[in-house]
C-alpha cells in the first residue's frame, strides 16, 4: 500500500467561501477518483506532550490517502479532479508538507 500524506496550514485570511470551495474540491476528488482506497482527515490536537514544544507549527490539518500501489497514486495525481484540487490547494494554504510512503503491516517491517 502507498499512503499519500498531506499536512496543511490554511491561510489566515482564507474566506469561508474559499474554505468551502477547497473542501468541495477535495470531496469531488475522493468521489471521482476510483484509485483511492481509503481516506483519513484530521485536525491537529495539542495536549501538553513534550514534543509539542519543539515541533514547528507547520500544519493544522492532515489528509492521508491510501492507494494499492505507486501506479494508483500516479493515476490519482494525473486525474482532472486532482488538478482542480491542486488549484484550490495553492490558493487556500499558507504551508503544506506532502509525502508518499510505502506502508506495510508491522509483521512486514523487515521488507522496508
């Protein structure tokens, strides 16, 4: 499995209309791109852990999308719905970190 991880920080001046348009573009991509196998979305939480004091404040939200393999991820990245999402992505965020990982079960750790 390949997991596409996106950490996002929205622009402080992002309007509600633009926020809704970004969310709608993401929902359309998830709905229209069959290569996506799973999606997790989250908001950053803080709870007093020591690492919070030394971590950079680079993200308020997480999107993690799962794909069967690298070819499926590349299909997603080339899809017109992802291109539309990319436009909103650039307009809506002040910062983003994007990474792709080959994910395995704990018993398969020796393979990576």
